[in-house]
């Protein structure tokens, strides 16, 4: 539950893709932003992390990660069909390349009185954030797209399956 003065909240829990439609039904004024990522970037990101939790055991296998990603994509298509006007899809590579422009688009999509900061404020935001990744918010976006290309000769061929 949020304090009464909170008007916005963000939940970026990893497995919320399963519940997105139910969340949109439960909160009729809510909107959702889905950030998509190139399959190879996702596989590489999972491969380079050490996930200790059993919920993330799929990440130890390129094949299992690929299947999980397909499941996520299937859910996203379902929710986009059911709630097209309440879900905005953003490509991660576009966000990394031009964060200010994408944030302006998202502000327009949200259609609310969201305060939009200047570019200098955007880079060094001090806005209070209650999230597991508040350090990530403070450090800004890192251009991690296509970093797998540096290691392509060492990666298993199943990474490149469709």
C-alpha cells in the first residue's frame, strides 16, 4: 500500500509480465511501459550475471533463457491486444541512445502532470525513489546494447537461434 501522498509508483518486478493485464484491471487509471530488448542483449546480460535465486535458474542455459524470453514476448502480445491504449512499448536501444526524447514521449503517453526536468537535472536526478535499484537510477543509463558482439567468437551457436 502506498502512502496517501503518493500518486505514482513503479513496479519493475521481473515476473510481472504474467500479471500486467490483471494490474491494469485492478488500477483502472494506470498505464504500463514495456521496455523491450534485443534477444542477444538479453541472453548476454543473463549470461554475465550470477543469479543465486532459484526463480532465475533458467538464466544458466541459453536455451532456457530463450524459452523464457519467448514466454515474456507471448504475454506482452496478449496484454497489448487487450489493453493497446494503456501500454507503451519502448525499445531499450532507443532509450539508451536518446533517453531525453524517449522520456518526453513517455510523459506524453502518461498524460499526467509529471514534472519534466531539464537535461542536467535528468542526468543527476535527486528525486526520491523507493526501489531495489535506486543506485541504478542515480548512475544513469549505460550503453550495454550489443556488448555481446565483443565475444561472439566465444559464444555458443544456440545464442543465435531465432
